[in-house]
């Protein structure tokens, strides 16, 4: 039996242009997150464009730059999916990168009324990252894409 949530996640989003911005500091994890996000978006019928940056801290900045450029070209994006991974180390750098990337993404989404799915993992270990990233396990890339699509469906439903 399909739950109402599963049904909502499966609803197509015709004509949607979605931007994925991926931080590739951990390349293999980035590949897995991207695979999950791309599959979810393509299953919904969305057109996908991917922008790649070195790490999680650059993701919000790249998203804003790409959004502005697409708007100027007359091909705006309707939603963004942010992907990346921050693994705790022995310094305070983890807190800065994790907190500031999340804050900047929230500011971007709220400031623009932008459907945005945050798939930047913040974990203690690489093993935790893999549990969350693997398409066959946590599939957080796919989950971030579904979150962005859910917000986009809401925006389309309430926007004049």
C-alpha cells in the first residue's frame, strides 16, 4: 500500500528546471549523493543541471551565482539541491563549515522563496557518511532532491 507521502514524492513536476550544486571534497561520496539526487529528479521529470565546487562552504555561493546567471539568460531554475559532505576532524573547522554552509543555504532559500533541498551531510565518521549517502541505504542525495521537489510543488500550488 502506498502512503500519502510516497504518493506525493512520486508526483511528476513537469517542466521543472532544478540546479544541483555539489561540493566534491569527498569525491566518491559526492558521486553517490549525486546519483541519488539525479535519479529522484529525473524520475519526477525534472530537467537537471549540475554545478561542481570544491567543498560544502562553496555550495551556497555557487548556487546564488548560478541562479543569477540562469535568470539573466531567461532560463531560471525553480529549485536547488545542495550536496556535499563535512566529516568531523580534530579542529573547529568542522563546526564552521557545517554551520555556515547550512546557514547560507537557509538564507538563500528564505531570501528568494526558493525550494531548496539540503543534502550536505554533517557526520562524525566516513562510515556514517557512507550509510547516509549510499543510494541503497540512507540515500540522502535522493532525499534532498525529494525535499526540493516537495517545496516546488507547494510553491506551484500557491503561486498565482
